[in-house]
């Protein structure tokens, strides 16, 4: 059985694509912290109505940014690029 040599470095496109995939994994945690910390620190300023609006805007921003990253990942995929096992 012939084993192909393992590449030491990824191409620029594959590297950027993997970093965008990493960003989509971390993004919900970052937005959760950004949405939930201000009401915890300043509960008087985030009444029920403002808190619901704040939560809705954060939720919508998370969805939009994640959708944009997924679109960028899909368009960055090069069909001639072979997948690395790393």
C-alpha cells in the first residue's frame, strides 16, 4: 500500500477556510457573552422590554454573522484542493 507524503503546510485558501470554520465554532459563545453580560452588570438599565430587545438584536446578529461566515466558507472552497487529514 502506497502512502502519500503528508503535507507540512496548508495552502493559503485552505488555511483561511479552516480559520473561518473555527470562527463559526467560537462565534455563538462570544455573542452569548456579549449579550448576557451587560444585563448582569447593569440590571437597572435593562428592564424587561429593553432586555428582550437586547436579546433579540444579539440573537439576530449571531444568525447574520454566522450565515455570512458560512457563505464565505462555501465560496472559499476550491474543488481542486484535496483535503488534508490534519
